[in-house]
C-alpha cells in the first residue's frame, strides 16, 4: 500500500480548481495521467505509484474504499468535499455529502492512517 502517494494525490487534486475539474471529468484517466507524468526535471525524486486497488478506488471516486485503504481522514474529507462540490445546490448539497460520507466510512471503524 502506498499511503503517502494516496495522500499526495488527494492533496494535489484538491489544491486546484482546474485539477478538481479534470479529475471529476475523467477520474480514471486523470489518475493514469498523474501516475505517468512523474515529477519531471524539477522534482526527480517523485516516484508516483498507486496499487491497482488504490487506482480503482480513485477511478470510482470511492471514499469508503480510500478510507479503508488508509487515506488520511483529514485529507480524504477535503478531497471528497472538493470533488463533490459541483453537486451542491441551494436545496441539497454539503449536509447530504457529510451524511453520505459518514455512512460510507463508519463501517470501516478507525483505520491506521500513519504512512
């Protein structure tokens, strides 16, 4: 398991509205592109890798699976909020997302999120 890379990917996406939009538009393709891009010349130590299970969870936008895989809970919530923000309406939105998130992660219990 590559918890550090799971957390790094979530933070990378969440910090940019453009990256969030690209991820939401094609989660599997975005994950594949991110993995293939590597660090480039400016950060040669970045060896991006995710397990097949982690990639599948990101492709499905499955925050319960990411939680079970050990994603850091704080980063996971902010990532989840960012990638679902486009669904918010005046009638429904953030509160419903909170309830869906709680219902999905609660069965997982407390996870070991120390990388």
